[in-house]
């Protein structure tokens, strides 16, 4: 007859296998620690052509697309809004989305279209605004992404700068911490070639749109950031 010790030894390997399997199942079933990686915040300058040619459906659709873009930003992102026609005007100075987002949306929806198109001057002034903020952030130890989203429906017809002077205002494209310009050629009369060159020079992206699809374009830009 088999002794109790022999029977124990006979059943020991299956027992160890089952014990190991139970430990494995329990280890898999235990909740894993969730590690949240920090996200890099961004500072966005929205610039809209509000010359006379933008009147009607064009300006209304552009305003709604801009408003939805702002509402989709993270509350700790920075946002400022500028318009340009005969000159460059700020609609909302730079602020944290969580603090100024609702005000931005309200002010954007009240924009009216009138005047010519100071596109060259607008680009230079907007780049200067971002560069000043970039320097301020660096001194404060902040590491952010910077972008300008510029919508225009026409050729430059006003201002003190020519095309060469405008391009001289741009930051170097090889600077990884530089300022990206995302352009929207809005309608068939926009200077699409120039806007594409602006985006390429700053490692941004060029888009074309019309009133019917402008919200989709702003959504696409949001994913680029």
C-alpha cells in the first residue's frame, strides 16, 4: 500500500501548478497603477481677416468656427484673438482659456467686417506678440508650444510692409521651440500660395476652406497642435 507521504509526493506537482496559476490570476486581476504623463500646454494666437470682402456668410461661419475652436482648448492653454483689415486690432489680449474663454467666444461672435487687408503687417505684429510672450514664459521657467492660426480671404492690400519684409519677420523654422503658423486660405480669392509659404516657413500647416467647411478645418488644426 502507498504511504501517506508517497501519496502527498504524488499530488505535490499538480498542487504547485494550481497554486502558481492562482497567484498569476490574482496578479493580473490586481488594478494597475495609472500614470498620468504631464501634457505640454500651448499658447495660441487666433488672427482673422475682417476686411470688407468677409461680409455675410463668410464672416459668420468664420466666427462660429473660431468660437468652437476656443471652446475645445484646454483650460490651461493661452489664447489671444486679433483681427486685421486696415490695421491690426486685438479682440482679446492673451490670457488663460479657463479665465478668458467665455469672454473670447462672446467677443468673437460680435466681430464685424470692414476695410482692406493688411496681411503683411498682421503677420509681423502677431509674430512679435508671440515672441514677447515666449521670452516671458522662458524667464518664468515655462515650456510651452506656440502657434498662430491665421485666416484670410484675400490679397494684401494695405500696410507698410512688402512680402519680403513680412518673411523677414518670421522665426527660423529649424528652431524646435519656434512659432508655427497655421494658415487658412478662405475662399477662392485668398492668396493661397502666400499662405502656404508662411506655413512651410514655420513648420506649420496650410489649409483651404469655405464657409461650409470652416468648422472642420478648425477642428483639424486643433489636432495638429
